[in-house]
């Protein structure tokens, strides 16, 4: 598991960060899973997901 820090410079992004703290982590996790699939199996993440 990795740990990431998201610095928000704008007021709107700070508000979004407070209201939806898990959204950024979930998106990062999905990107890491997509990359793992690509690196290990050559799966194209642009293909339709079932």
C-alpha cells in the first residue's frame, strides 16, 4: 500500500477535499490497479470494463 499527499491550493479544491476525503484515494487505487494489470498481463485499461 502506498501513501499519497494531495496539497490543495484553491478554496474550492480544499472544500472538495474536506467533503470527499476518500475520493482521491479511491481514484489513486484504481490507477495503481490498472497499471498493475497492464504491467503484469498487458491488459489495456481503455477496454470496456465488465
